[in-house]
């Protein structure tokens, strides 16, 4: 909800939480033509591999359907590599 108190939206901020909630509901109800998977991120480590693998599979499935693109990043020493 911090976003809705940004200066660009309301120079004085929302003084009324209910009004801010209504504005948020209105903005979130607008159709963006983006699939729900868009913007999701995961962090995969050797410690949480089993828990995160189903999400990796979901991301791959949605990418195969054209709903999103996959970007994988890793670190090799001081370098960040993107795939």
C-alpha cells in the first residue's frame, strides 16, 4: 500500500485508509492483459531445491504457453551471468 501514498498519486498522501483501499481495489481491477505468472520470481538454492522445483516447473510450463519469458541468473565468483 506504500505505492498509493507516493507523491505522484497523492501529494499529501492518503489520510483515510478506506479511501486508499478503494483506490487500490480500483487499480488492481484494471485489466493489464498480463498473465498472472508475469513478474513472479524465485530463488533456487541447494537448501530449498525440493520446495522450489514445482514453481520452476510452473514457470517453464507458462513460458512454453507464451505467457511469460524465463530469465535465469547465477553468480560465478564476482560475475553475474544471465541465461
